[in-house]
C-alpha cells in the first residue's frame, strides 16, 4: 500500500489484499484478502469486494455494490474462480458481479470503460466487452458473451449462454432469449430484431457504403423465401468485401445449433433510432 492510498478507518481491508497507488476507500467498505485494486480505484462507501477479484485502474465503485461473490450456480464445487473488471469502469449503486464457476469457464470478465448503472447484474462466467453500457436493472444470466460497445436498456434481461454481438442495442424492458447479431436492435418480450443500430454504426465510424451493405446483408440473410443457411452461403459471396456485413454473417455462421433472434413478422426492414428505442 503506497503512502498516497487512503483507507477510511471504518473500512476493513483484509491482510493479503493488494492496493495500487492513489486508491481511495471510503467508510464501511470490505475488501477481501484475494482482491486486487489497481491504481486510482475509488470505493465511495458501503462497497463489498471479495473473492479473487481484480478491479482495473481508474474504476469507481458506488455504495452497496457487491463484487466477487460466489456464483449463483448449483454446479459450483467451491474452487477458486475469478472476477476481472477492466479499467475506467463506473459501477453504480447496488451493482452485483459474481466470479466464475469451477465446472465451467472459471472466470467472469468485464472489459474497460464499462458503465454499469444502479442494480445491474453480471452473472457467473460472463464475458463483457469494452465500452458496455448497462442501464438501471439490466441483467445477464450466466455464461453470456457481450461484445464491444453494446448498450442494454433498463430492466432488460439476457438469457443464459446468449451472445450479443458488437454494437448491438437491446431496448429497455426486453427479454432477450437468444443471440443478437452485431449492430442489431432487439426489443420486446420475447424480443425480436428491429433492424440495425444505424446511429451506433455511424458513431463507430463506419462509412455510408459499409452501412448500406450491412442493411442489404440484413435483408438478404433474413429473407423468408429461403432457409437462412442458404441465405448465409449466398451472402458470404455477395458481401465478402464489406467487413461490417461480414461481421453479421460470420456471427450467424458460427452459431451451430444456437437460438438467435430474427426480425418480427411485421418488420418492414426499417431501422429504428436507437436513442428513441431506449
């Protein structure tokens, strides 16, 4: 512990915990013996961090967050598993994130620059990419894989083992029962695809040509006149020179027998405004 690290006298930091430089720990916090807090981490108050948990540099954790708890999985046998939280994350009030399961992946991983609003939950064995935004009450079941730049609306729940592709947008109060393609917008209970997240694609720097190709690929892949397997084969050839379109196609080709979201029957292929769909 460096001289610049501040620990409030009403907090408990167990022997063995490793604290970086300029760490700040407010009152009534509990930091377990197997915890690593990297440089410039700040715990405001009433924060519990236990288990084999690493919190990346610059991350801020607000009151009542509970990080590194045992997985809510009956198959866990009690072995050492981990939770790794990236740099510069914001973890707001009441957020929970659990370690992995020793009969499964064994680790839960959260990428850099995540913004987890109040009462969000990241379950055991999940992988969350960079720049994630989880609005209040967003929930992941176990074993989910969340890509980069994903936005999950408030009170939305994602089914266990689901994959959410890069730059996808999950609207608030939705139930996500399966995989969501990169750039997809999903909405409803049970959710269906509602076009592509065009605003997110523009923000990520994609060119107009790439965006138009991705929209054409979306329509081609989900053309109901043929099986999706045939559509994917044809689309692989047609859109081979368009990386954004191929990201969607490759995501679906790698699905094996997984359940994935498809467009609603009343979908007119129009893309929603992701900001308005929150």
